[in-house]
């Protein structure tokens, strides 16, 4: 059954939660079988674990892979792993949450630039143009309208538009972050979890205990190999928890070691943060890389695996071409600029679509991938 056919046949059934303090929360359940045409006995006859007059053969349930039934139970075969054609994303349009005066005053604390606050109208226009570009290339775009104001445990919640911070959606479910980049992110995970639940995306794990990890901003080499670094966005315990989930899904985790910072970000020029700031897989066997921001052991690993490395010149790094999104093998959308990089990519038979995302670099040092939670990609196994 195709994804589109499956979605069309589902029926939304409303239900609600009544809380102890008297609130009513309206929800809906996406039922895979419309009530009007449902025939329970006919369904039973189609099930391999059913035999008339006997108990259910429970042992067969124990041998069923979660991924094999995730579309029927949860509505979609969720998973953005690899670089297959991008089909569905989650985004959040900028609001006043991103342009508060405190961010310009304490720009290093909020991981902003020293240039002051972004212009909200220009920021929204550039985000809208990016969303339109995704839709023009066949990507289904789900939108969040975040709370305004958004106040978390440690003050205003910032970066409600950087949806790569929403989690890593992989092989049927999501891994939710526990943040290390900034305490002003904490509280976003509550919003993201509610949105994922509304879309019926199951949550595999929330990084917990003393773990810190933000894998949604990582990178895929292929559908079975995920790369994330530590820097300021992960610690050993967080990486252990990430590896535990990925290994259970048959996915290898490669840990890259990028530098962070301590007393100063040096206008962004000391260290880096996420893996999507240093690498982008642009095609099968081809990566765009900032080698000055990764350990040389990682460069050697790429060479050992037979990857062509397309280098980003230091003088073009802040155009944030690396923070682009792979739409399909050999086809990427990236921030405008980086003429040397674009020429090199085209020489390697990679189609480049550019959008102006310059205002985003002001308020959050964030690019296109930062603004995107990838929900569904085509997978080699179906």
C-alpha cells in the first residue's frame, strides 16, 4: 500500500483529555480503518495470529518488527535517515520570540551575532521563501504556530524556529533532545513532543539523566550510518544513549570531535556546535566538509569509506552552505553565497538550489537545516 493511499484511507476520530484542574484538551486519533466500512470478523480472518476458537498466537507479536507495522499503527513510515528523496518536514515560522532586545544585549550568551537583532519581517519573508522552495520540490511541509511569548524554566525560550532541535526522526520514531548549547532552549522539547504526538510520531527516547545530546542536527552518510559530534552539544552519556537507540535500529553511530568554546565565542569563530555546521552529504559517496572544524581521524574515516570530500574554504564558511538540506541524491538546497563551493558541487554533478537565508545568520547563527525537522525520506528498503 502506498503512503498516499494509506493516508487517504485513515479517519480522524476526535477524543479529549479532561485534566484534574478542569481543562479540556481536544485531540484526534488517526484510525487506519474507517468505522462505516469496518468489518471486525473479516479483519480477524486476515490476521496470521488468529485461529477461530483459539487464543491469539502471542508469540507472533513478539517477532514483529516495530518498523514493519509503524505505518499501519502510527499513520506514516516515519524516518528521515539517509539522503533519499525528502518527502515531509516540520517547520516553525519566526515570531517575536526570536527578536527580543536581551538577545542583542547578551549576544554571546544567546549564541547570536554581535550585529544586533534580526528584522522580523525580513526573517519571516526568508523563511517563507524557503518553505515555498521545499513545497515546489514536492516536500510536504507541516507548520507549528509556537506560543508567544514562550517562557521556559530559565527565561525566554529562543530558537523556536530551529526545528532540527526538535529531535532525530529515524526508522519509525523520534529521539528527543536534552540541550547543551543553551539553557534558553529548554522548554522547546515540551512543545516539540506535543507536536510530534499530534502528528502521531512515536517517541523512542528522550535523552535523560546526565545525558546531553542534540542529534536532530546531525548528519547521515547513508541510511545505516549517522554522524554526530560532541563539542558543546553532546556529552559522553548523551552519546551513549543515542548509540543505544541507533544500534537497536541497525544504524552505526560515528562520533566526530569538533571543538567548542569557553570564555568567548570569538564572534562565532571559536569552535562550532552541531554536525550540520561542518558536513553535508550531497550525494552517494560525496560530502561537503569544513575540515578545519573536525578531528583528522574523521577525515581519515571518510577517506577509508571511499567518500569524495569537497572542501569549504575558510573564507566562505560563514555563508553556511554546509547547513543546507539534501533534497535527493545529487540535489541540495543551501544558503545563497559560497561561489567557490557552488562551482565545486556542480563540477561533482550536484544540483544546487540557493535561497537567501542571511537574516537567520543574525539572530541565531542558523541555516536551512537548522530550520528543518526531517520527518520522512524515501528509504532503500521501501
